[in-house]
C-alpha cells in the first residue's frame, strides 16, 4: 500500500566506525586482489579485481556475490545476533524478537500448511458482484497484497512539501511488462504458469482448478501489463504525474468504484490525486466491467497467496523460491531460514531493529567523518559547475543554488518510528506480517494532506545502500553501508576518496542527472534550464546512452543505456568530482607511493575494488532488463575510460580500451 518517494540509489557507499567486529571484516583495499598480469589500460576492472574474481565463487544461496555482498552478509550476522538475543530475553525490544521467533518456527509453519490463508480466501469467495470489488481490494491492499494497483501518499511533484494521494500501476508478478510479451521470455511465461499451478495446488485446489486459475491469472496480468508504461518511460517524471480531481478519475476510468475504494481504505478525505498512469487506471476499471468475477477471484487469490508464501509451510516457501529465485535469478539453494527471517523483520519493523543496530554497532564519530567528506565533495562539485565549458551563466547560477540547498542525512533517523500499535504474536508469522503491513498502510495514508517530514528515511539503518531523493533534494547514507570496503580509517585518503568519496559524489550528481535535473532546489518538478543548456545536456547524455548500450553483461544480452542513464551519469560525475575533491585536499602536500602505486592510481583502485562482483547468468540477464544500474564491470571500466585523469595516472594512450577517443562527459 505504502508509496515511497522517488529515490535514486547507488548500491555503494560510505564511511563509518563500528563498536565491535562482526563476522569477517572486508578491508577497504587489498593489493592481493589485483591481477597484475592484466594491463590496466586494457581492462582496469580485471586489473583491480582479477584475483578476487578467480578466488571467489558465487555461493549456492546467492545470485550475486561481491565485496558489496560480503559487507551485507556481515551486517546480516550482526542483525541475527541482535534478534536472537531479543528472542531469548524478551525485554523492551521483545516485539522484534517475537516476530523473529514466529518466523523461525518452521515445524509450526508446516503443521499449519495453507490454513492461515482460509479466512482471506473466504473473503474473496464472497465476492458476488462488481460493487463488492472496491471494498475487497481496499482490504487486500491494506494487508499488503499488490492487486491491480497501489494507492497511498506521495509528495506532490510540483509542491513537494505536501503529501497527496496517488494511484500507481502495480499487480504484476513477473519482473517487467515485457516478460508478458517478448518472444525471448516465452519459456519464463510457461514456467510462471506452472509455478502458479503448483502454488494453487499446495494451497488446497484440485489440479484441475489450480491449472484453470493459473491460466486466468496470467491472462489477467497480461492485460494489466499491456496498459503499463515501460521502465524507461517511468523514468520521466512528466509521464507519471497527472494530478487531477477525484471526480475526473471516476469519469475517465468508469466501471470501478474509485470513491468507494478510497472510503474503504480509511484514507483522509481528499479532492484531488496523482494518477501516475491514466491508461493503466482505465484498464483496471475496464477489467472491473469485463473480466468476470471468476477471473478476479483467481487473480486476488494469487495475490494473497504469493505475498503470504514466505510465512507459510516449507513446501510453499520452496515453490516460491524455485520460481522467483532459482528460475529467474539462478540461485541454486535457498538461503538459511535465519537470514530470510532477519530480512522479514527488517522489512516489517525496520526502525525498531535499526535502533538496536545503531546502539550496538554504530559510533557517532562516523557522522562527523561523513559530514566533513560531504562538505568537501560539495566544494568540488561547486567548482565543477562553475568551470563547466558547456553551461551558460544563467543555468549555472540555478545549478549552484540547487547544490547549496542539498541536505544530507547520515546513519539513521533523528526520530525513531513507533511500532507499538502492531500486535506481534510469537506463534503467528502470517498474522504478524499482515498486521505490520496494515499498520504501515495506515501510517502512509494518514500523511495525505499533511506536510512532508523531510527527516524521514526511505531505507532502514542496517541497509547496505545509499540514495538521493529528488523530491527532498537530499542525499542519504544509512549506517549499514558506512564501513569497509567503502571507507577504511586505516587507509590513505586516496583510496577512501575513490570509494566513499565517489559514492557521495554519485548521490550529489543524481540531483543533476536526466531525472534529478528536472527538480528545483525545493524538490519541485520545475524547468530551470535555458533551452540551449537543456539541449546540450541531452546531447551529452546521449553519449552515455550510446556507450553503455554496447556493453553485454552476458554474451548476446545488451544493457539498455536509456534505462541506466541516470546511474551512469551519476557514476561518471561522482568519480570525477571525488577526484577533484582529493586534489583539493592534498594540494601542496607530499603524497608518497603506497604498495607501489601513486595516490592518483590508488584513487582509481579504490573505486575499482568496491565493485568486484559476480552474477549468475540468469541474474545478469534479469538485471539487464530491469536494473537502472549498469553491471559492476561497466560501472568501473565505463567510467574510467571517460576520464583523462585516469589516462594520466596509468599512462594510457588515447585509443586504448580504457582511454576512449570520444569520451563522454556531462558533469
């Protein structure tokens, strides 16, 4: 139900100190990981990561494995220790311990089987006419089922200080709309129908009924997919912002009881809302008229079943894993139950778990270190904007105004969320999940019409990630990512600026990528560019589209440079301004070689080794179709090949693979 504000992530990060070690600590930089037989001018990623790549296999329970994932695993170990202690002691933090304990009891889950779904299936079976569809969908949405569409609060794109209501496309099970149509995904479509048939049978259907329902669900979702925007289109905020009166939605998409639905959710009264994809809303309303109640009942059963699967019996959990993880991503073995349950607690009670994580693991000195580095990167970007040869003074002035207005949040929220209204029962895993989602929905809907609290976070503190919010004009670094390999206090500034510095720069650059540049200093959707500068930006951005569209993470599978444009722009701009910041920091200082490398070389090695990573072929193909981030090797080689500073550092002649003749640059 809850809608998150538009955010741009890095899947990389920053600096911090932890009070105690947990698991194996990953060093910030390790010269033993280098492949010295490879010329850095030919393939810098292989030079930086070659030995790591040859020495590490993807674990059976992973689709991706890299130094980033090693850090994530270390954080999961820390969360597991917190949860197990909470489960034993049952003190003031007993809510997270009880949630974890209920999830961990596999024997009880097997004994219950699909029985916990019976009340929900009974509600769906009682659907006797289309008038009952709106209140039923509202109840299912509140409980977390992604049926048909999503409804919740969203900052107004043109008045980002206020929450408004929004209807957003949703309800598809496959990774992307094209999976329902593209010939190359025909096998996946067949496997999806087989998977649904097995799931329905495990939930109590006869084989005949299960097969019939699976076919009905696929046909229903295919109709929804047909009316959905593709991922590249959804990157354009103008294509997903259509604010209109509620009565206009009812007139444009008749057939569904929109106002009855809104009342049934318990949302505050509102007169207007954003209909992100009007054509999709019309399709939902059309299906309310034409699909037939049997199709709706099958589809709603499926949505309840698939969202509930992780809290049900081993057989249902295994079948859910076999399709969504094994078939789609190439994961060979299910992750251990403790890890799955840890992730579920983080998803349901993230700030309650995160508060304990911060208390036990995170030192506040980390915030101070990050603040200093953010200030340094801000100065470098200010210099970069002022010196841009292609931007006119008028647009530069507006860009500098926006840069000055960027706020940063480091580590964790200033105010922790209160989960006391959620009833957590030690032997009711599905009930716990439903009640947590219901409370999250109520929390979200209550925002409608209220001022936006720009201190709220979109990620929980233990998360290994970082993001930029264009609607808040803020950069955000959770505690979970503020440690090696992204920052290592024992290492020199050169390596740290190449890793965490580049990530800070990446997030700052998101404010000026093809999406972020469309928002003003207050986070409002507004065109502050001169026509000439906008045209020049598009020309330069196209260079990245052309460059990254040629990369193949798997033979025969090209990246979509239009999909990855924002992240590619941020990678390139981020590393460049991080280099500028390092040069400003060390100006006039004697900087000796370390491990045989100059500071400039170590800067680029710091960036390269952050991205040592492997992926299964299945995961690589899926990410090429759906992920706005380029594959790891191209995040390294694609960026350094555009930088004259890299050529100079490693003595690469123009025309070598890592020294492109027609280098791309925006920032």
